C-alpha cells in the first residue's frame, strides 16, 4: 500500500521540474524586460502552483521556499519593488535548492535544512535592506507584507485580494474525487485549503454517497464538495489548486458573478442554502439573486463553465469561438521504449512475411503481405512521432547556464534561440544535453570577449550566442554560433605540434586543423579556470555525437566568430537504409547519406591507373572497396556498383557487388566484443533471418581521408 503515495510523489516531481523550468524561463525574460507584466504573471503563477502542490504532497521545504519567493514577487506585482539582479540571484538560489530537494530519493527532501534556512534569511535581509516592511510568522520562516490590523482572517484576505486587481468575482466549484483517489497518493484536503486562501470561501461537503458502515472501505473516498468562492485572484489560481488531481476527479468551475454582489457572508449563506436544497446552482438562479440583491440596474454577468476531465479543457458560455484543447496523457518512458521495441520486432517480422509472399505463387498471400506492410508502416511512423519532442525542451535549459556563466566570467552575452519547434527523438534529445553544454561553455569562455576588448575591436559590448535547429532530410542540424574572437589556426597548429598530435611537416586543410580541437587533452587556453582549460569538453562532444551517429563541423573566421554545426539523425530506433551485398555478406547504409549509385567496370578501374578514384560527371570521387576493406573471400563480379555517399560536402564511394534496394532498418546494438569497432554503428535482422551490418559512414569517410594523407588508398 505504501507504493501508491510514492507514485503520487513521483508524478509531483515530474510536474515540479516542469514548473521550475517555466519559472526560470519566465524570470530570465523578466530580467531583460522588468515591465513585462505577462512574464511577471507567468512566474508568479508557477510559484503559486508549485507552493500549493508541494504542500499537498508533504514537501514542506519546497513550500516554504516558494512561499518566500511568492511573497516578494507579490510586492513586485503591486509595484512596491523593482526587479533587480540581487533579487534574481536569490530566486535562482531557491530554484537550485528546490531541484536539490526533489532529487533526493529518501524523505530527507521533505523537510527543511540549513541551506533552505540560509536562503530564507537571505530573502529577509534583502527585503530589510530594500526598506520593505515585513513581519515574521511565529515560526520565523515566513515573510508577510505589513497590513493594517483587521478583525478577522477573512477580512485580511479580502483586503489583500482587492489590492491585486480591485475586482471581485464569485465562482461555484463542484469537486468530486474518484473513489480510489487515496490509493493514488492524493489528499483532497490541502487543495481545498488552498482554495480557502484565495478569498471569501464557503465549503459544502456532500456525504450522502457514504455507504453503511458494514460496506464502507476506509481506503475509498465517498465525499464530494461544492465550493462558493469570492476572490479577486482570477481563474488561474483556482485551476492551479487542482492541477495535479484533475485527471482523478470530476471538476467544474462556474463563474457566477463579476460584479462583487456575493462578497458578503449573508450572500454566501444564500448560495449555500440553494446548493443544499437543489444540489445545483444554475445561471438563472444566480442572476435572479443578483437582481433581488441590487435595487439598481446592473449588467448581467455572463456565465462561463469550465469542465476539466481527462486533462481536456472545454469552455462553454455566451462567448463565441469555443475551442476544445487536444487531450494529453503522461506515459512512463519505459512503456514508450517497450512499444518502440515491439514495433521494431513487428517491422522485422513484416519483412520476412513480405519476402516469403514474394517468392510464393499465392496471390492472396501477396495481398495480405502488402496490407500488413502498409499497416506496419503507419504504425511505425505513428510510434516514431510519439517519441518526437520539441528541441526547445533543452534549449530553455541553457538560458540559465548562459546567465550564470556570463556573470561568473564578467562578460555580457545575449542568448538567442531559433527553431525550437524542431522535433527529435526523446532519447536523442536527452543525449544532446551534455554536448551542447560543453559547446556553450566553450563559446562563452574562449569565444566571446570581455566587453572592454570588444569595444576596442569596434564591436558591441554584448556578445551574441545563437542556438538554432532546422530539419535536413532525415537529420536535424543544430548550429551554435558566436560573434567572438574566432579560432586562431596558427596557434591551434602550433599547440598540436607541441602536444605531438601532428608532425611539423604535415599538410593539413583548414577543416583538418579545426578538427584538432576535438582531440582528447587538447586546449588552447593559457590558464586553467573553473570553466575550462584542462583539455576536456570538446573531445566529450565528439564522442557523444559519434555515439548518436552524428557529425560535428566547424567554421570559424578570426575576429568574427565561430559556428559549430551538429548533424543528428531524427531517431536512433528505425531508419530507412540501402541494402548492399558483397559476397555472402550484406550491409546497410543510411539512405539519408546516399547520393546515387553508379556502375564500376573493369575499364573504369584500368583508367584510374591503380588509384581508387572515379570521374562522376567531371567530379573526382574517391572510393573504397568493401570487399577489400572487410577482406571478403571470392572474386568480384565483372560489373560492380559504387554507392556514392555525401557528408558535409565530402563525398566517398563504396564499391559493392550488388545494390539490393531500400530496407526498413531496425537498429540493434552490437555486443561488447565490437565496442571499439567504430566503422560499424550497429546491425539489423533481415527478412530471411540473416544479420546485416550497418556502416558508420562518417567514420569511414574519416578513415579514407586519413589514408589519403598517408598515401594509402585501401586497407
């Protein structure tokens, strides 16, 4: 039974991380535009939701921290404080501490600790230095703006609410949790308490569904509630109170009045009696009450209902253009991975079925195989699309990194993102995080200059770091560009010679010299800092991108800036490939890397005078014989095929016996024995049950170029 509450906490953790990301992004935007009220409201709403939800699941430390931030930013909303760098720094300390608390798997994350207490004291000191009067709660941890004394808590809430917007509205909330709500780790009472804090509130509990004592199950919830709430906070805080439970309850929120007519204890009693008598409160009844209570003509309010069921929001009322939002559901990652694996197995079986049907004389079997192939293709594409997520999910993480790093290094950096809607496989995105962090840190530390140096070089004080993504066939291009000092070719070459990475007499192209910075242990930094200088980082980038079957390309101009381009496949699970045959062996080449296929005759070989080159419409293309490369026994046919591949402007041909055709390739990892063979990126199972090797084209091109530099054209 203890597992159910833990599941609820895990759901909260996932939602909390998303709220933290939303909060940090809003704060970063707010720091650049302090008068942006929309960003202020987004940040405040994220704080409020996080506070209420954390309290509901027992994360008191998180609730206390967000309460401090919410209190201060409420003063900002009211114009009593300005957004300052010190305030932002303190707020980011809170988000960092909350992440630390959420990351703890034991219950130690539920309680306060010395770090949290220190942050709270820092907030109190900040407010004191800012000259804002505060009063402390008995616990000493809460900060509240000073208010005039009032006769009751309800009056205090009322006054506070009126300062926010000055407009009182009344809602009727019907809340009926599903009976198994306790088993899922949810407790409705903290949510109702959160609603009570929003203004004048009357709660009506309905217990008529509770069975006889002999039939009652103590682990079930049989109670439902109607709530009458008069508040000036608006609809968002009301919805936020139920954000974590809306999939596990029946919930409707009805706007009864926008004129403040029900903002009294007597009015609430009238509404309560109507609900108890009729178990409902309609628009007409609310309007009649308003008419009776007000002797002057008033504008009748528009009733608007919001039903939240299965994460789908539908608005109905007198306004036109009602929209039904697309429903969504949160699925555990391991379940999605299992689905993809099953689809991969289905693709393999379907290939076997199609092959068997092709060689059979049964037309009916062939029709069935074609239909199965069509359905499998659709299922494969749909499943792959499910795993695609916008790359903006990691782009936004880097805003905080750029801010902190530029402050630490004393630089001014403007961070610009583009193409955040570009989608990638979720597994690819997760593995891109670390390489992009290394590149961004390197760009700010080594690339973008200090403001004074930039001014002396006739540049703007603020450097620009541009992160963009775009589709390129079956791949995605990610470009990280800065307008900094650029790479010094001569220094890179000199340091490479000193470190023994190249020889003094080596003839290298500009691209070859740039690629040296990805060598392990290589660094052009004159000193070791907290950020870089030890020669680690970019070599990690290269290994990580290679593991994703991607490529890294660098373009730089001294004094202008550097652009690093990552080319990443959309998915790591299933690709379109070209099936090749050499002797009895079969190989797969990603179709996205193939330009064309041409014939290679004995005459073509003789005309090259022993060099592995061929003239393709006036362009010389080097090639490698897979038969020789993999030492395949047997003789090659009289007419061979050359599969010409292209990568970042570099072309290379692969000589094979036969090109069989396109093939849906389910990528399978190789065992530990083949871990160090980087010319092969995996394997796949063919329709006949045989195994085909998937060639790593980028590594083969690198191998060919290194062979050409040493004067060797084949292995």
